[in-house]
C-alpha cells in the first residue's frame, strides 16, 4: 500500500454510491436500535404504536434475526448506526456513540482482520493471538513520514504520530498501553520499539533489531511467568525510554522497572509457575553448568515448589529458550563470566554449607543474615522517621524460620533481576547528546481470576497490578474527557453530551487515599478515611492488628452506607468467605474478589530481606561481588523494586535524579520504610 492508496482509501470513505445512499435512506426511515440483554445485544426495529397503548417507559420492538416482537424498557435500547459505519476506522465518527455500536464495529472490523481501530486520539488493538503479516519492515515503511489522518489505524501509526510530534514540537512524548492480562500489551510495546528504531535509525547504528530482540528475550525470561490468564505474562511494570538527538535519531535508551512480583519465587497461586528462567535453566543447562548448579538430580518436591517441566515437548522448548537467552546475553555484551556469576545464584541449595559456598560467604554469615532477627520479630518502624539502628527492636510480631528463608530467597531474586536490568541498560546507554525522549509504559494487565474460571480470591500482587491499571485509566479519563470539556468551557462552547462515565477515582481512593495527617508520627486509629495501603501500614504495627480489623476499618470508610444519606453506590462489598472482599474496578463494571489472608505480611519489614544485597556485595567470590558492588554506591534501587536508574545519557540521568528526589523528599522521605506506601509512590 502506497501513500496515494492511503489517500484514495480515505476519500472513498466520503464518496458514496447511489445504492449506499438509498440503503441509508431506508435505514433512517425505520428506527433501528440495539436491544441490550444479558447475552449481549441484538439489532431490532422500533415499531410505531398508538399513544397510551404501552406503559410509560416501554417501547415495542421487532428483533431482526427472528422477527420476535417484544415490549422492553427504553433504558434497554441504544441507537444503531447505518451499515456504512460497520467498519468505520474511527469510533469517534459514529453517528450514535454507545457501547453496543462500538462493540459491533470492533467485531465487524476484527472479522475482516482489521484489528486496529482509532478511538479519537487513542487506538484500540484487539489481540489477534497470532503473528500476522501486518508487522513487517515493508509495512513499517508505508507509515514512515505520514500524518495520522493519512494512515489506516495501526500500532505503527501510533508510533509514527508520537515520533512526528516529537520532531515538530521538540518535546517529550509518551505512549501508554492499557488492557487486561493477555491482551497483547507487551507484544505491541515491542512493535512500537521496533518501528521507532527502524524508522528513526540510531547514531552510529548502535541500536539494531537484533539488539532489541535480545532485550525482550532477557526481560521475558527473568520477568515473565505462566498465570491463570496468560501463559507468558509480564510480572513487572516497565518504562522504555528512547532518547533522540537533534537529527531525530535514537541516541540512547534505557529501561526502568518496578513492581516486580519477587514473592513469586517462593509463593504463587495454585497452577501458576515461577519465573521462566528457572525452567529454562533446569531444561537447558549443559553438563558442566548442571553439575555446578546441582541440577543432575531433582527431588519430587522442593522447598518453594519449583520443579522441572514434566512434558518432553515443554522441556525441549525450555531448553531452546535457554540457548536463546544465552545468545541474547552475548548480543548485549554480557560476558561468559558475568553470566556464570548470575547462574550460580540459581543453584539448588539442599545444604546450608553448599549454599554459603556458592554465595561466597561463610555458613555463619549466611545463617546470621537469614535468622539473626527471627527472635526479635518483624520491624515496627514503618511509620516513623527511624534509621536502620531503630529497626527491629523486639516488640513486633514474631516471624518463623520459613518466613525468613522465603524473604531471603525472594530478595536474592530481586537483586538478580535488578542486576539484569542494569546489564541491559549498560548495553543501551550512549554518551551521545540527546534532545528529547519518547517513553513507552507497559504494565501487567488487569487481573481477575474468575475470568480464568479460577475459584480463588485475587492476591495482593494482583491488587497492585489492578491498581496500576486503574491509575492509568484515571489519567486516560482526565486527558480524554475532563481536559477537553474544560477547554470547551473556557472557550464558551456549548456541548450537548450524554452523561460521561465518572473516572475510577472512587475505587482508586479505596486503595490509596491518604490521611490529611500523612506526615504526623502516630499509630492511633482515627475516623478519617484512608485507603487500603495506608490501613495495612497501620494495622501491621498495631497490637492485635489483623486482616479482620483491616477489612473492618476499610468497610467503615468505603463500604455500603448504614443509615443516613447514601452517597452513590458503593464499589466495595464483603465477600461470602472470611477475609474476602469485592472491589468494583473500572467504575464498577469489573468486580474482582480478593482474598486478604496474610496481606499484613506485605506491610512488615523482614530483616532477612534487607540482607540479600549485603550478602552479594560482600561475597568472597570476586565474580559475584564485582557485579553487585557496581550498583552499591549508585542508589540504583529505590522504593524496594524500582530498578534501572543508572542513567547513560543526559536525559536518563535527569529522569533518575527526578525519581530519586521524589523518593527522598516530603512524604516519601517519611515513609521510606513503608512497603505499602512505596507501592503508591511507584505508581
């Protein structure tokens, strides 16, 4: 398809044949509507009736597919658009904009293999669950240099529009991907990066398609796992930053990650797996490496439930992925010695002495790092300005030896993941001068176990991912509706609109609403409403605090009103099971049931978790300490799981400085030891 073809196709949308005009006139002559019902929506015709023959608020319809005549409520019908709009390229151009019409148009387009559709300034992409030919270098060049209005809807059009805006305004641009788990966000993120690197080019051609493919191979291995909703889902959020020079070429790049599900190493829902790299290594490590890592004999059960894949075809695929992972590391300049130091952290530690040897420390040092603070209990200084010497002085709830071991294991993996991101950024950095940046935000999709026929309640990690999606949806609502309507008001333009859906602020507030006394050092329970994250922090340090008291307080603030005036429907309901609650995400259209059992442990500082970095940095093995000491003085990890702030260009350093300032001033400085408030700050 050429540029002139684009123009011809655009013009053809406005030129109609006599047959099309006649069909539209016939359509408007009979009032067509959608009847909304529990199974979806059906096309129908409104039948004329004599005045008073039907109760008020009722209409008579004739269904198109079988001729059935029904009397229905007016609220159950939505106006339908003429057939010429069935495959409209922009949903904003529909004569009647409603949910049924939007779904009908998307379905018609998807049936014609048109998976991309504009929605005003946004783009809707339906996951094709395959790799169609629409993603190729030849297709990329069809969009090069084009304006948005001259191109068909496509993920490349999104990239081209952002790139064009960056060149013309010389200002930073961003692209945010939103959707449910498994909807194809990360795949489209890769398409965006590949387009930008291919079309813009790079200074000295330092960024190739092969290098970016290597980046995603590594991210997928260390950060993805199989879940109930996605066989290869990202379990961390990340921001890709592409820095461009004066000529519009990519001068440097970096990746920042946050909200890694590090506890997936030790605990995860039934039928779900830990991170891919474990299975890749168990299947693909060669003879010498298998011996060093003690992979020659696996027990049927392991301490954290990580066992090799059982099906031969799965083992073969995993072994191939490990070979691919090693090749990707080589492409990014990660040496064989650095790779070996990484792999040593995955060794099977059946004996403490062997674990200490592989980590490069003594048995006493390892035992002390894991179990020293067990008797003293969990740290209770999360709400205060306490320094390290104030932490863990004995009056917190006691922790068990397995909890200490789990904290050490998950924190070791977090350190490994952070190191991997650091090594990736090392390969992407450049000293070239850069002018402005294009950022791409990709997060784990919306999680609801019931959609995957799972009967369990959602976990705290799934709540964090859903909260991230909600905050991004709030941003979308603000940019798409609120700011535009405010501009109309400023220009005294009257606009007749149906009621616009409210933002997701109510469900977001139930999670992160802060107290007006955020900076006050107090543990007292008060009547002032605050969100779940703040309540978890408080209940974790309260004598007698539990998940039951946590939910009781949460419902007192956001649950259904008991007496008095009710301020709209509640988006928080009690579940049928103990410690279960339901939260209405997306303005109450997507209800998720959560299981709060054990959630307070997420708000408590386990001293063993803080010793992981020290163990690696102080390792007697130079190959290990050399890798991890490189990050020790740079404060590259903030707020627990934020990684990738090394900075290789002026813009990357500026972003890193800004983030460090965010986490070291104001409320963040006071709450730096609060694991739950760190989540709010990251999002």
